[in-house]
């Protein structure tokens, strides 16, 4: 079209034709623009819907990838937390054992019997009680000799003094 217009402008005789051709060209450009606008309006809705569908698909894919990454990171953090808790618990047990040993040593230095000492004393008392029961179960040889023997043994052994028990008043 441009070449046709240039040829016409070269000829002086075709000036009226040139004006008509310019008008016709402008009219065609105007109509092409209107056609493009109309086509864009028709196709615009379809294109918009297609873009929305593609955007939704991309969003779902990226959301799935993001959730997978978050899940992986959460699992790693949970594993690390479990390991740290286990190590801390082990260290806490060591610290508790050291503390118990030191308290036991301090109490021992102060003369306070340990739980093992008390258990040993209880076992010894139980054994002595059994022996006393066995001895008291035997019949006396002579009825008159038994009271004298008991009196003699009581005279030989001094009575054990009990220490008064101090009680805290609340």
C-alpha cells in the first residue's frame, strides 16, 4: 500500500487519486483496528479463562512442592529435637547421679546412715528377732531355774538408755 501511495505522489496528475487512496487507506486501517478490537474482546474472555486455569495449575504445583519442603524440614527438626532431648536427658541423668553421690558423701561425713546401712540394720534386727523367738520357744529345764537365770542376765546387762526423740512442732 505504501509503494502504491509513493508512486501516486510522484505523478502530479494523480493528486485527486492520491487523496482518495489515503482516505481509503485510512478507512481500511480504521476498520482493521475495529476488527482487532472486536476480536480481542471475543478472544479476551477465553484467553483470560485460559490464563486463570494455567495460574491455578501452577499455584497447585508450587503449593505441593512447598508443602513437601515444609514436611521435610519439619521431619528434620523433629529428629534433631529428639536427638537433643535424648542427649540432654542422658546428661541430666549423669548430673543427677553426681549430685546424689556428693550428697551421700556429705551425709556420711556427718554421720547420717545411708539407705544401705539402714537396710543392713533392719536385716540384722530381723535376724536377731528370729533368734530370740527360737530361744523363747524352747521349754525351760526347771521351772524355778528359769526366773533366776533371767534375773541374773538382767543384772549383768545394764539397761540401754534411750535418747529422747526431738519432735518438730508444726
